[in-house]
C-alpha cells in the first residue's frame, strides 16, 4: 500500500503541475477571438478532443471531457481509498450525464454523455432508463438514494445534496467544500428559483447545514443559521442576486485549499484530494475564460472579479 500511495501521490502532483493556470486563463480571456483562445490550449491537457473551430458551448464541453479523462487517469493510479475519494469528488459528472439524459427523455437532443469509466457509480444503469420514473428508481437502489421526486429539479438537487453529504462523511479534507457547496445550492434553489428541496433531499442538506438553516423562511435567516463550516461560502453574497459571485469564490477557496493539500509532505490521501480540487478549479476557470473570449472581452470585468 505504501508503494501504491507513493506512485499515486507522485502522479497527482505531476498532473496538477500540468494545469493551464490562472495567467493562461487571463490570456485566453483577452484573446481577440475564441479560436485564438482555443489555440492557446494546444499545449495543455485540454487539447484532447478540442476543435479550435468549435463554438463556446462545444469548447466548454471538450474542456469538461478532458478534465474527466484526467481524473480517470488520476484515480487509476491510486489505491482503493484514493480512487474512491476521486470518484466522490467527481460526482458532478454523473449528475451532468443524468441531467442530459433526462432532457433527452423529454425529446431535447443532447451531446454524447461524458465517458466516466471507473468514476461512475450508477451511470451505466441510469443510461438505460427509459423514463424519469426509472431514473428515480435506479437512484433509489444505488448509493445516491431516492431523490424524492421524478422531476428534473428534484432529481438533480437530490443528487447534488447526496454527493455533498457523502463527500463530507467520507473525505474529511473536503468536508468544508461540501458544506459550502450545499449552502450555495440550497440558497439558489430556495431563494432564487423558489423551489423547496424534497424531504429526502432536505435530510442530506440538514446533515450538512442543520435543520434550522434548511427550514429558514428568508435568506438572511438562512445565512445566520448556517454552521461555520458552510457560512463562509455565502460571505460575499449579501443578497440572493449575488450568489454567482459566491459560487466563483467557492471555486477560488477550493483551489487554495487544494494547493495546500497538494503540497503537504504526506504520502496519503491529502495530495490526491488536493490534485482533484486543483484540476477541477482549473477547468472551471478555463471554461470561464473561453466564455469571456466568445463575448469579445465584454465579460472581462466579470471574469477578473471571478479570479479576485
């Protein structure tokens, strides 16, 4: 096991060192055209399956697919606990696939699903579901648990809160991220979209945020009742309309924490969790830079704020 951890940690640090980085993202955001920014990715891990003539949506999808591939490789180098942690931290991609599958079941064409490989938990069965009811049944019989409803919003919110609760319980070094993410999700669902999580989803949320916060009747009350492990994520959002800024700051904090874990001295799980966080944050920033470039730099002020 010691040798396997040594190999896994070495691979994690090498992969994180190969990321694009903040300065490269700034240059991409400044690009005169999206195609120029895409060409700048040629020397990065995002070159995989990237078409420099792609439109913004397809380019962002290619960046995500490249990240999935990186995390699959990273997980493959780890002993079982490390692979399990990477799989949990990559749960958002199985959620993305499920979201697209539900849309396809409603008749809306979708891109091919992300190729999850060993990062998947229930996706092979979910992909064969032919109705929203079957999707819910598959989830209920898996580690995801019953989302409490068949509608897309109920399913996706339930999955996200389930992933956050399981991450906090099984990856202690990521528990603060999971709590912050849950706070952002519940705040957006309740106080922006006007949707109340299902009772099943509320159970997951309460484990992370406490019942008092989950059942708060207004946004200020929600923020006040959050535990410190989650309250930090909403520090820059005094109003629900500012949650987009808080979500960006969440990524910034995840990257900072990830770098600290990555550069720790131990040959254990911490650097692997750190590399997963750093790679994920880097892909998020690259997607934001490409979106900025696609708008001809008009979104540069917002992009700069995301990186503050």
